[in-house]
C-alpha cells in the first residue's frame, strides 16, 4: 500500500459515464480549487463500472477540506448542501442529480455506531478505514484506477468479499459492517466466503443489536433484493447474526423454498415477501417481530395484511371462491398469501389463483350511501348496514348483480325494515 495510493493497475472501460455533463462540472469545479488529481471517484460507482454493472450513485473523494469543497462549488455556481459536514461530506447537486463529495478521512474514535473522524491528504489512509477491499478502489476522471490496498481490483473481479485490514477491527468501528458483509456477499460474492470474515462476523454478532433499526432494516431489505440471497441468509443464521437481527425469526426453510420458486419459476424476487417468509406468519407474532424493525408504513401494513385470518384460502377452492377471496383481501395480500402457500407446499395448483390475481380486475361495488338515502333511509348506521348486506350478496353472487338490481334489493330491504 503506497502512501499516496498510486497503485495504478488499469483503466475503466467504457468511460461514457465519466463524461456525463453534471459530473464533469463538479470535477472541473474541484480541480479549479485543488488542482488536477485532487479528486477521484470512489466506492460503488468504481466497483460497478469495473464489474460492468449498472451505476447508481456517484461518490467522490477529495483532498480538499469540506469548507474548500463548499467554496469551490459555490464559485462554480453549483448548489452544495453540507449533508455530513462533521464527516467531511458535501452533496453537490447539478440538474437534480446529487454527487457526494467527501474529504479523505481517518478515524479518530469509534463506538460501533458512529465515528469521529479527522481529515487527511493520504489516499491510503482513507482506503484503510473503508469496509471491504472492493469498495476501496479509486478512479481518476480519465478512468485510471488506483488500488491502495493492493488487491481490491482482483478481489472485485474474483467476487471475494474481504475486509480491509483486520476484520474484527473494521467491524468494531461500525457493527453495520456485519450486515454489509452478508449484503455484499449476496450481491457480489462468488465461491466460498472468506473464513476469517465469517469468524469475525460470528464473534461480533451481538454488536448488531446496538444499531438503529432504520439502518439494519434498510441493509436487510437491500440484501434480500439480491437475485439469490440464500447463501447469505443461511450463513447469517449459522453465525448467529440472523437471530440478533430478527429475534422473531422462525427459521429459513420457507425462505429458501420461496427464493427457489422465485428464481426458477418467476424470474424475480420480492425483498419484502422474502422478509415475511423469515417471520412468524400469525398476527401477534408478526406484530411482535415488526417491533424490532423500522419499515415504512406501507411495508408494515403489507406484512400485517398478509397474516390476517378473516379470509381463508386453499388450493382446492374454485375460481368463484378465489375471486371472492381476492376481492376481500386485496390484490397484494392475496398474491402474498398464495405465493407463500405455494412455496410452503410446493403444490403447482397454486398457479391458477396466481394467474387469476394477475389478470382479473376486481370490480368496484356500484352502490354508495347516497343511493340508499335517496330510497328514504335516514342517514345513520342503518345506511351502512344495508350497504354491507348488499355488498355481501353482490360478492357471493360473483359480482353479477348490477346497480339497478342492487338498488331494488336495497329498496326491499328498506321496506322490510320499515314494516318491523
């Protein structure tokens, strides 16, 4: 590892994304302040470009101090937000696209959740505090690669997920790195995982419990969105990490069956459904498990809807019964329950309701409260009772009654109620 991180190995190809106008503006602005080579691309964008995978966010590392970065961007007329000033991070925004610019850093102190950092001009020192070797590769604006650890490029190309330096030391700096190890293993790993890294994750698993639930939930869902996360989850269970992360986890048998079904038959995986397969599939158990996670309201509601028991389903139901269940559950909860039932039983008979849900458009109940009031029923609870009774009859009749027929039923209902 050279003092200036000058281990030039090769150049990225192709370079189209490096000449994107917004990125060029940011690079020009920083080099106008700090001179050529004061800024390099780093992390995920370099790793993915090297592996010829899609590039999402573009992160930059610079020898400029945060205030110098702010000044350089301001002079160039680029909007700059001090999104992580204490950690040296400035977000430059060009035409709505964010570019994170972070000053080279070294750790001063860490507590497993957060770090106090100092700034440096040494690229190797900055690389030394990163998590994995494949994330410690830098690239100049011309695509020249710099590999301060000496084997980040080789590890990335080989699918090796190796901690930078001592694995336990890296983990104790930030326990989220335990989950990141398994996440990168699911997305980028090939072959047998590194035994030293696994041992370190197992030894430090308890530290995951001190992390904010928002961070762990986000990391877990990203892991579960990989095409095939089965090996990663299996190793998380084996090392004790999964039990710390999901105290309510019921095992991975259903999870593995679901992933196999998704990969072989459906061609796509659903991270939230995969998470559900790891959790108790009953209302109380699911609610308790979700207390340890911080999901969006939408995701939480989806998981809770999945385990409601008011509507029963079985593979032996006919199409009419499937339509009733689909209407009552809603499409998402119906699809989720059918998918997990198929994974649990392995019965291809579940294909029929799955196809129905994907092609049948549930009708809209055609009667509203105002229609009942126009029949002379006073506003109040009786209107709601009549509507519920009409909807039940409509659903049980396979949605065949039209509005006039339902209104006629309601009028008879009103008349019978008036005569009582």
